[in-house]
């Protein structure tokens, strides 16, 4: 019985050691990718910040400004771009995002454009209408893909296919903290000031301020989407690194506990053998 118990414990230790090697390898891969993803997320922020300022300058510098991208209308249907992960083993990264999106979209007729394998699977499982299911890899998504998505969704917004556009993604706060967020992209918030005293009010746009504004909006949405993708990728890698680090530590603790049990079983087996030898000698 003792020999059988020792064998089971030894097999269990080998199994945990194999798992620990996998979690360590995944932690190292996530760590190596995280630095580049973090730098990319930080470098994208000035881009759409500048675009947003340009849109504000155009809107506020023209007393006759109008655009379908700033006009609010009755909300019958909304579209949400969901940026999730390509795979699991990242703690609560994917589930937290889906909870945030579900809470923000509660009570609304929803269609979605999922980005990432987990987002596509979520939409299929929940029966959510998908604008496109082509973008199954966040890591392989390029800036060109973001602008293609933005132009597609902006044209559908203007056509009245949906009345609001959101993006659900995860903000990278730090290595240990990632916060899911839902950001409204369209219509763009705009309130015309009552008075205009700035020199920009004298600017003229060709062919018109509205045409220039409408041409920039898809670029702006594409820039925001690219920033959301960069933030989400960095967040996914950070969450996976943290989860794999915790898994490796747990595996180490399990190995220590199993080694202790193995040594006790071994000592018990040795004691039993000595007792049997002594009893046989006395007999």
C-alpha cells in the first residue's frame, strides 16, 4: 500500500512539474511581448488626441457647421466593437470585458464587430448579430485593418444601419491592473458655443468645413480603434503574465507539499520494513 501511494505521489509531482514548465514558458513569452505592446499603446495616444483636437477646431470655427456624425437621433440599434483576447489563460481579462459590454449595452438592440477569437466565440454563443467575423486575431490586426473597419462602420452609421457606435476594450493601467471600458465613438459629442471670439472663426475650408470634417471622422475612429487594440493587447499580455506567474507559484507550493507527503510515505515504508525485519528476527 505504501509503495502504491509513493508511486501515485511521484507521478503527481511529475505532472505538476510539467504544468509548471508550461506556465513558466507562457509567462516568459508574455513578458517578452509586453514591453513592445506597452510602447505601442503609449505611442498611439498622441495620434488620436491630435485628430480629436482637429475635429474640435473645425466644428467650433464655423458658425454653419453641420455633420451627420454629430447629429443625435433616436436610438433604435447600436453597434459595439468588442476587442477581446485571442486565447484564454489570462485570468479574468476576457470575462471582465464581456461583463462591461453587457452592462453598457443592456436593454439595447445590439450588433457587434468582434475582434479576437474569444470575442467571436462570445458573439456566436450569445447569438449576437455580427457585422463581420473576419478579425479573429488581435495580435495580427494592422493599422490598415483598423481604418478599413472604421470606414465600414462610418458608412453604415451614415446609412442608418445603427444609431450609435461604441468600442469595448481594456485600458492598460499597469502590469497588475487592467480596466475594461466602453467608449462611445459615434455620434461625436459636440455643443456649439453661443459666442465665437477666436481667430479660428475666420478660417475657410474647401470644399466646405462639413466635407473636411466628414473625411476626417473615419480616420479619427480608426485612430481610436487602433489605440483601443493596442491598449487591449498590452492588457491581455499583462493579465496573462500575472496569471501565469501566480500559477507557477501555486505549482511550486504544490510540489513542496507533495514532496513532503512523499517523504513521509517513504519514511513510513522504511519504518514498516524495519519493523517486519525485527519481528522476523525475534521469531
